[in-house]
C-alpha cells in the first residue's frame, strides 16, 4: 500500500478518536515545505540526518494538526531528550513509520493519558521474545489455545500496543522523566473489553486501555483511557 492510501486510512479514523475525546493529526514526510516552526525545532532538526529530520518535522506537523482537531493552537514543539515538550494545557503523542507521521491529542478538559504508535512494517514472530514474557505468549496468533480462549494478536499489534502505553505511562516532571525505564517486557498486556489492557509489571494499578486498528499491512494503536483493576 502506498503513502496516500495509508494516510487516507488514518485520516478516516478521526471520528473514532473524536468519540474517545482525542484529536488526530497525520502528515507525510513527502509534503512540501517541511520547515521548523521555531528556533528550538530548527536547532533540533539541524543536527539530524536528512531522513530523520523529515520524520521529526512531519511528527511536529502531525502533532499541531492533532491539537487543532481539538481546538488548540500550538507553535513550535521543542524536545527534552527524545521526548516532545508541549505547552501547558496541551498533551499529545507522536509516532512515525515508513514515511508517515501520526499524532493524537487530548481534548481540553479531558484528563486522558495520551499515547499512540504506528507500525507499518510487520514484525516477525521471532521478535516476540523481545516484547513479551511467558505469561503473555498465549495472546499470540498461532498459539495453541484452550477452548473458549479470547482473541489472538500478532507480534506487531502487541508491540504497538505496548509502545502506545509506554508513552501514556511516561510523564515529564520538573525532576525529569517518570515511567517505565527498561524494555517493553516491563509492561504486561492482557485482553480487555475494548482491546488490550497494558500495565506496569511492578505497579499494576498504573494501567491503560489500548485500541489497535489495522492500517494496510500494519497497525495503529492508541490509548483510550485509564484501566481499572477489573478491565
């Protein structure tokens, strides 16, 4: 699937995300005029290789579009380390894959954890050991299941869900970054009523719900809210 159909498929998800209190923004690296929105973005982009620079600027465009979708303006988006830093009252998450950037933003007044991930290149089954622990392997497609078992998922879908949750569970404070610090195996994924529940293994009360949507040969995942202990 080329870039245009994938962009169209993502844009079509706008109403679904809006129903969850989220704005959606999409941008392609091939769009003309990928200019930084201010000096902080320009300084960050200046030290990047050409392809990474295009991805970085596309991600910023997608984030501003996501924020506009919920009625919020936003100028340049600097970064701290590898994480974007948004102005007060604005929260968004950015992901990019195969030349396409996507972002989600929380609507004003909605106290939502925000996280998304786009994976347009499917991962091989062998990658499961880098993403999952033994207690999660029964979720994989192709696994021998007990009668009555729930839905099964691809490695790509489970990886993407954990990536989206990782972003939602990461918070920047005055003291620095708080949240998961190691690999995706620090998170535990399990089924819930509207997709997947992802929590910290060492803090299961810190959990979010994630919806995974097929996009071309890959997937797009986004956090829909916090998850309770019974989700």
